[in-house]
C-alpha cells in the first residue's frame, strides 16, 4: 500500500497490545479503496 511504519513500539498494558505508528498517505491509495469511504 505504500505506508510508512514508525521506529519503535509501545506496550499498552491496559489493553494488552503493542502499538506501532503507521502512516498511509491518502494520495497513495488506489481509487477503489477511496471509493469505500466516499459519500
């Protein structure tokens, strides 16, 4: 998809998960995916 993944992760003990930062610029999405959220 062309996303960027941040460096590092954070353990979220309250939810029992490991959180990572993922950035997906909208201009990299194919139109078929954008159409799913188009009003």
